C-alpha cells in the first residue's frame, strides 16, 4: 500500500491530525502530514491541540516521525528455542509491562512490534540468562503510529 493511502486510511480510523503551524518539527510528523486528509466539509475535528504549549517541538509527546522503521512480527520461534521456564517468565514480564492482549498479539505476530519493544524483549532475554540469538519470526517496514 502506498504511504499516502496508508496515512489516509489511518486518519479515517481515528489517527489525530495536528494543525500546529508553529511547530518546528511539523514537516516530519505523521500527525501534521495527516491533516490534509481531514474532510474539508467537517465542522468539528478532534485533533492534537495547537493551544497546548507542550504540543510543539521536542516536548511534544504526540510527535510521530514519518520515517518507516523495522517492525518485527511474532516471537514464537524464539520461545521455541528458549528453555520453557525462560519463555514462561518472558511472557509473564511482557504481560506485566504491556497490556495482556498486546503481549499475546506481539507473540503471535498479529501486532507489529516497534523497535523499543524488540529492545525490551532482547533485554529481558539477556536478564533471564538466555544467550542465544534474539530474532523474531519476521520483519517488515512500518510506521510507529
């Protein structure tokens, strides 16, 4: 799917646009780029508030960079290579760190894993004493929405 079509689809699903013309990082933000897909006939639009003083520049928590990153899908292969007790502990920690449903979706590959989650899983594996390769079932490029 082309990038513009993907962004348009995300906007239709409720991804928030941003109309903060004063933000110095706007040209590289997915929220800013998505604003062009807001219907021009809409009277009311839910958006990132341009009135919020923190919704600008480096302090904006809503900022999402427009470059694609390497997303992982699934780690059932990793669990199969680990000793069973380590795999169980990894899943326990995943459920404690992120939403229980997300932990299973990450494991099964139905939810893409951003780099920070991949790093978290790798760190947990190392802390548990697993010294094998921490690789995921498959990889793809995607946006960190």
